[in-house]
């Protein structure tokens, strides 16, 4: 895997908040694991990684085996190690918490093992790949669900092509992850791993515009739709189209991927919302040196959907929470934004407002495949166990089905890969990578 030149973007100024373990740190942490039978951490992992198994391999200096264990159950185990909310998943279930000792840093150990494989350049070689069969698969969108589905199918011998409308693959791992968790180069390393498994990734190709759904159906044995979410939801109040008011995910994408994008003259910012995207955006603004960052939430802290531990970090970094804050209008001096007026009469100073109250359930451009239906909220309808849609050749997974974590998207992709094999009559060995972890 070759080193990649990444153009300098604003995220470069935001450091990694959990740097890679040194060898000594990894060994010390791995040796604290109790290697539990029926380990609760494994149950809590949506992909079912054999966590005590990979940690024991770190402790016994079998780093290749450790990475193989992780990547079998979760091909995107690198990004999951960096972005998963481990506090409420694997580490949150660790038995150490019942003994009054710190829980095992599972995410950091997982990152260590996979990063070593990336550094050696042998990550793709750790997994057994079958010879090519005669079947072709198209994956639409290059986010975690599609990359996982594509990678697992490539290992089983399928010829897989991923179609991505953006210039960069990786989906939200590339365009949306908070920089203190992972920069763009980390996400692209993982895209390279999937390519090294034999997957063709075509970026700058939008299905529905550059290639028709029918052409994909005609030329492939199955199609996987991992198209993610749509545009940022708007507040729907006057002045929202004016300068200084931006959708949060659109802003984060520019921060991460647009060379030269800058925060000219911003001294005060307001992020509207109470979810994890809102907290991430507020923390990013604080990291970038904005002195006054307010998180404006319409209700009270106890009912916020964002993680309490992320909000706690945000507060340490200078983010202030404003409860019962319902934006009513924008305050301007001429065209220049100066604040947000709330329904109760308070005014929050702001040169920049990020709106983080959700996204459309599927991109407006989601290609219309015959037989694929949308639900009442705009997401796609599919069988929960397999991801199969109303069109027997079309499967779906990830955010477009309502999942909200990278790790659940990976599991969706893995399940769909298994279902595609079953639908196309391709036998899968019990010890194949796609059979590892939770069914
Ligand atoms: Fe190790 Fe904790 Fe998992 Fe037990 S629950 S295997 S101690 S990480």
C-alpha cells in the first residue's frame, strides 16, 4: 500500500485525540485482558469480532494473526477502532468495570494491530481469497456498508465494482468523521485495503446520472445500494439561505476535504442540534480556535441523543450547551450574520451557524431501481436479516436502512454479502472471512 499525498485541509490542524499505542503500551494493555469466555465485549460488538482472541495475539506477539482475526469479522476494523463509540459498545461491556479497574482500551488495541498490518503492507494478504468466479456485483456508494459488502464478495471470488459519485471514496469515514478521531488519510488507507482485495472503485461516477440503474442491473448479477444519507435537514426559518448559515455535514465535508477552506474572521459560532453530529461539529470549531462555541439544543441535556461522554469532552474543550434553545430568526448587520434569535428572546452571538438537526433518509438522487421501495421516512425498504429489497437482485445496507454507526453499516454489508452468495448459489466455506463474527 503506497503512501498517499493528501492536500492540506483545515482538519490538519486538529490532532488525533487517541494516538496509536507504542509497542510497550499495547503489550501492557493486552496483558490486562482477562480473555473471558463468552466475553461480553464480543456480544456488544455489532460485528462480533473475537476481541479476547485478537488481544491475546497481541500479547503473544502474533500481530498478523491479530489483524487477521479483526479483519475477518470486520473488514473496516481500522476505522471502527478509531470511530466506534466503544464506551457504549465493547469497552462499555468489559468486565473490568465491575472490578473497579479501567476497562480495556479495545479500540486502541484494535487500531494498533491493523495499523501494523498497514505499515507492513500485508493487510490484504492476511485474508484468503478464492479464485474468480463468473459473477459480477455492483455496489452503489463507497461508504462503509458498500466497502464491506464489496470486500467480502471479492474474497469469495466475485468481480466487484463500487460506483461513487464523489471524488473520494470512503463515504462518511472520509467526509464526516471528526478529525480528532480520524483524518481523511486513515479512511483512504482502508479504501486501499478493499481495492487490494480485488475490488474496482470508480469515483466521480454517479448512478442515475452517469450510468443508469438498468445498465447496472443488466451487467451485474446483483447490486448493493449503500448510498448513505441525503442533504442536511433545514430549520425552515427566515434567513437560512443567507451567508453564515450552513448544514453541519456539508461544512464538515469541506473542513476535511477542501484544500484552502478557512474560517475567515469567525469569532463566535452556534451549532444547532443535540445529536452526535452536532457535538462533533461544536468540538471541531473549538479545536479550530473559535473562542465562543454554543451548542443550541431545543430541549434539555437529559434527553439529548448525543453521547454524554462526547458532550463532556466538548465541555472540556470549551463548548457551552444552551438548553431550551429554539432558533426563531437570524440577526444580521446588513448581510453579515451576527447572531441567532431564540424563541424566548435570547440572542446567541454568531458569525457562523451550523445546522445539525439530521439529514434526509436517503439522497434525493438515490437511483430508482425497479421494485425498490422507500418507506414513509424516505429510507429504503429491505429485509432486516439480508438487506434484500423488493427487487430480488438488489440489496441495501448502512444508513439508508436506518443504521447510524460505521460498525452497523459494516455488519449490514457483511450480511448482504452472505445473502448475495446464497441468492446466487455460491457456496461459502464455514471458515471464510464473511462467516466470522455475528451472523
Ligand atoms: Fe478482555 Fe474485557 Fe473483553 Fe473480558 S470483557 S475479554 S477483560 S476486553
